[in-house]
């Protein structure tokens, strides 16, 4: 077979493998929507502002495998990559981030494989979010697959910073100039202070509820 035919057949196999990640996202979206609506009805506060999701594109997966020097083996991609399926949960307040994460962790069919708390310990550039690698069962016609999903939970302020940092940073191939780095870091601190101030208002208003 030619290289091109090899590549095309690899892409086709990969696309077939990715279907189960779409299903895992759908399962998780339903869980999150239920938590959002039910918590709101009981506590008169919706802990989720909005949710986005994506399955990594085949080209993106192949790029990442090549970049990390990992084998281009379609059957083992789920073992080597944690972020093929991604769900981003945007919450109003920091307490909601931990609340939603705890509610997910309590569900018997949700396994938490790994947690990275970049809120307690922000990244050096100022990035804050709570990352979970979860694994959930997807029931197919002839088997059950346990599928990994990367869940990023963050406040609106954290999302504002991360979205704009991503846009700005993409202009730079290497690291951005030092004053740029400082400015980003101090913007992240302002976002964190905003979160604290809003959280304390929220606490005052909801102190009788929960
Ligand atoms: P990757 O190899 O990029 O997946 O990193 P990792 O395996 O160490 O995972 P980590 O949990 O640190 O980051 C995973 C994802 O979080 C990234 O793909 C981004 O979506 C997001 N993220 C992490 N760091 C930053 C950051 O500095 N800025 C922004 N905007 N997003 C970030
Ligand atoms: Mg990643």
C-alpha cells in the first residue's frame, strides 16, 4: 500500500474508534444537566452556567501522538491519551466548581482516575481550573466500554482568562516576552480576586439556604 492509502485507512479506523468518545460525552452531558437542574430546583441556585464539549479531531490526535513520540496504534490511543473526549463545565462561583466535582465523584458509575487542582495551585502563567480525568461506562450493542473523559471545571472569570490567554498565546511560537508574561499573571490574579469577591456576595445571599 502507498503511504497515502496507509494514512487514509488509519484515519478511517481512528474515526470509527472516536464514536465511543462521543457517546461518553453524551452520557456525561446528561449527568451534568441533571445535576444542574435538580440542584437548582432544590437549592434555588444553578451551580452550572454552561457546558461545552469536543472530541479531539483525528488530525489533532495524530499530531499529538507524533509530538510525544507515541505509536500510531488506533487500539491503544485511549490508553495513552487522556483528552480525546473533553467536557468543560463553566460555573458561576468557585464553590460550585468543587460542588459539581464532588457530586460527579459520588456517582457509582463515575471513576475519578486523576485530579489536577490548578485552583489550589495555579500554573506558573496564572492558569486556574479544576481538571478531572474520569472514566464512565458506555453500553454498546455487544459490549461495555469504559471511556476516559477530561473534565475541566472553572468559573466564568477563570474561563475569561483562559480563553483570552489561549488566543493571545497562539501568536507566539516560543514563549512570549517577559512583560507579557507578567501582565497575564497579574490579570489572572485580578480574575481570582473577582472570584473571591463574588463568592462572598453569593455566600451572604445564600447563607440561609445551604
Ligand atoms: P496536555 O499534554 O496539553 O494535555 O497537558 P497535560 O496532560 O499536562 O494536561 P493539563 O491538565 O495540564 O492541561 C490540559 C488542558 O488544560 C489543555 O489542553 C488546555 O485545554 C487546558 N490548559 C492547561 N494549561 C493551560 C494554560 O496555561 N492556558 C490555557 N488557556 N489552557 C490551559
Ligand atoms: Mg490535554
